[in-house]
C-alpha cells in the first residue's frame, strides 16, 4: 500500500498553546485598541458641535480670523441673548412648536392604524400592500417637491402652515414599518382573547396594542419631533411672510448679502438644539428600547 506524502504547505500545523498571561495581554491590547478607536470616533463626531459652541462664544471680529483658533480669548456670552432678541425668535419658536406638534399628531394617527393592519389583520393583499408601502421608501423626497408644491398652490395654501404638517397625516413608510415590527412581537393570544370577549379591532388597538407599544410609539414621536423641528427645505419653499417663519428659516436671516453674523447664527443654533436634547434625554429609555425591540423582531 502506497503512502501518500502531503506537501509541506498542506500538512496541518499544530498550534502551540497560548499561556494564560499572554492571552490576557492580547485581550487587554484588543480592548484598549477598541476603546481608542471609539474615543477617536466620538471626538470626530463631536468636533462640529464643539466648533459651533466656541464660534457662538467668539466676538464678531474673531470668527473669520486667520489662522483660526478653536477657543476665543474672551468668551462673549452676550451673543445668546443678542441673537435671540435681534430677530423675532419668540414668534419663530411658537411657529415651530405648532408645526412640530401637528406633525407628530399626524404621524401617530396615520402610522399606527396601517401598522396594526399589516401586523394583525388577515388579507390576501396584505403582503403585496406591505411591499408596495416599503417600496415608497426608495422614492427620493426631491422627486415629489414640484408636484406637491403645485398641489398646495392650486389649493391656495402657500405661505401657510398646512403644507408643512398636512403630508404627515398620510403616513410615513419608515414609521409604519417600525410600528408594525413592534406590533408583531405582542402575543397573538392577547388579541384572540379580546376578540372572543367581543372587542372590535379599534378597541383592541386602543386598549391592548397601544399601551404595550410605548417604546415604539415614543421612538416614532421622537423621530417625528426631530424631523419636523429641524426641517428647512419645506419652510423655505412654502413660507413667504417673515412672521410665518420657523426657527431653521429664521436662523438663515443672519446671512446677509455682504456680511454673515456667524457668531449669532451659531448662538441661535445652540439654543435651537436645547429642546431636541431635552426631549431625547426624557425619552431616551423608551427610544433605545424601541429601537432594540423593533430591530430584534426580524419578521
């Protein structure tokens, strides 16, 4: 019987056992490398925010000096009240609150109902309708700008708040998807028991699904708030009168034809971020839990 000799490169090489102390050193180096990369990535993501904050504290003449300096010689805290009172930002704040509140209400009403239907109701066309709904997420928002403007222009709603919040009452595919994913994690036995007791679908939705879906609803609320609060393109297209401006559009007024008040612009931008940070910190627990559960549903 011939003995087949494997070439040297094909022979299996026995691994030498690693000493526990050496393995611990390897794990420590890997852990430190991961921490260093995370710190660098965090610093890189926070650098624009820090630059905006230091710019807001600089006097007007120190913003565009060369070479640029990260920290000013004198911190000009008066930029914040000066920027807020130099333009009618109290009016802009009220306008932003109205538009954001109506946008959140529209998204919750128009997204919870179809999400429940996709998750719990049985129909032959449910799968096709869900696929078509997901397909709308592939349509760029810029495609519908002109048709939407022509529609609202025909309805004589330009220079009003209606074009800013009314589209949210017709559903957002991403929010419907998130809510549907969370609804599928709720046990079907609860729904069947409620149906046996004579509850209708709307009552099941109101009494069972919504109370058990607070993390997902908080996630949709927070995303709607951030999207409506910082929206700039739609107010720029539809609003004409200064008294109807929202905060993002009001900030753009600091840009003049011959000069830009960058320090005041950054000061108001910092103030405009305060509600977003406050809402995120208040809903952080529900937001993270909602993202985790909708991501783990996987259906």
